[in-house]
C-alpha cells in the first residue's frame, strides 16, 4: 500500500518529484487499485520545517544488527531530529521472519523478472535462466558479486508464485509487518518510525519508507543511512520528515567516480 516500489535518488526533492511522475494505477497490478485518491504533486510536501511537532518512534531493536561505525553515527542523527522539533519515542519493532522473507524474495524475483523481460523490446535475455547463463559465460565482468539469489530463485521456484510455501509465507509476513507498524503508531500516537539502516519491515508490509544518508564508512566510503517509515499512504508525512532531516544533517557525500 505504498505509491511506488523502490527507486534511488540523490535528494529527497528528487524522490518527491519522481514519485509525482511515476505513481499511478496499473491494470496489471491489483496492489495499485486503491492509489487513485492519494495521487498528487508530492513536491509540495518538501517542508524544511517538517520535523516540528512530529512524534517519531525510534526502533531500538534494529541498531544492534549493524557494524559499530554505523551505530556511531546514529546519536548525532537523532539529536538533529530533536533539534529540528521532533519528539523521539523509543520503541521495539521486530523484524519479520528472515527465512520467510527470503523465500518470498526468491519466489517473486523469478516470476516478476520473467514477466518484465517478456514485455521488453529486444532485452537480450528473455528469462532469469538466460541471464544466469549470460553471467556465467563472462564471470570476470558479470560475476564480481556472484549470483546466489538468481541461482536459488531459478532452481527452487516454479516462476508462477503458486507454491503453497510461498502463499503461506506471503500472507503471514504481510500481516505481521503491517501489524507491527500500525500497532506501534497507534499505541504511541506516532507520525512515523525511524531506524538505522533499512530492514525487512518496509518491503514486507508494502508500506512506504524513505532512507536518508547520515554518513559514510570510514574505510570503504559506503553510504550509511536511516529509514523513515509509516503506515499505508503516509508518503506526505514521510517526505516532510525526510526533507527536514536532510536539510538539518547535510551529510550526503558525493561518491568518487574514478
């Protein structure tokens, strides 16, 4: 029940502009049928004062999963939110079952990728199996990070998302994720949740989320961020909070391109 699945942008303003253009109903995707009343120009929610008065639950359970250099950046980020007017409330948002979420990923990856490739004009490869073969034929250039997920999805699923295990896991994880988020928002009267890193709750629930940088790794320079998440169709509030936080922190680092 979010307006768009994952996409990557340089700034929150870019994300709001892209969401405005791309969000909409899709006859082939039943999940989008309820979107129509929520479509608008999302750039109007780019409010640099968007954290004032917001009650935000800080997911304390997520922090320990990340390396210390990630954890070291969190206090400054939370302080910036408070200085921008937010009220922070410690909460415990449990992650979804890891095996179930991975199973769902494998089942949906094969089916959705095959469907996408089938509708593309001359994509080169027409299926996940062909992509696997293409990568294997040129491992030096194509397998720098391996293709473990691709291999597992091709081998262990039928590509139709009809398996009993998939259907059971999908229903269970969806219910658990939405209940976790919505119950915390109601119980603590929150406008949203925030946690270090990403996690399984946003994709498992289908609810919107937006990640904002808080720094980079000391040795590798990899990006480190926090994620704002909310209930169904809470994009306007999340954009406000993320925009205000981005303006306050100013911690995005341009990656070296050489």
